[in-house]
């Protein structure tokens, strides 16, 4: 029973890795590097305006 469980686990893991690679979610998928991670007044304002859209008019 343990051998069957181990074999099944290995096959499911391999299937999961294959599916992730097939749909572009694998470990070798390219990720775009972050250009910069600092806030500027313009980006902060833009972010605040976009977030405010989700909460209604606020009144």
C-alpha cells in the first residue's frame, strides 16, 4: 500500500509540474524584473485614486 501511495504521489507531482509548465506557471517561466520599487508623488496619487474607485464616493 505504501508503494502505491508513493508512486501515485510522484506521478501527481510530475503531472502538476507538467501542467504548470504547459500553462506558463513553471519555475522556468520568465518574470519581468521590477524597474524600481519607490513611490513618487505621481504614482502614489494614481494608486490612491485607483483604490478609491473600489470604495464608492466616500460620503
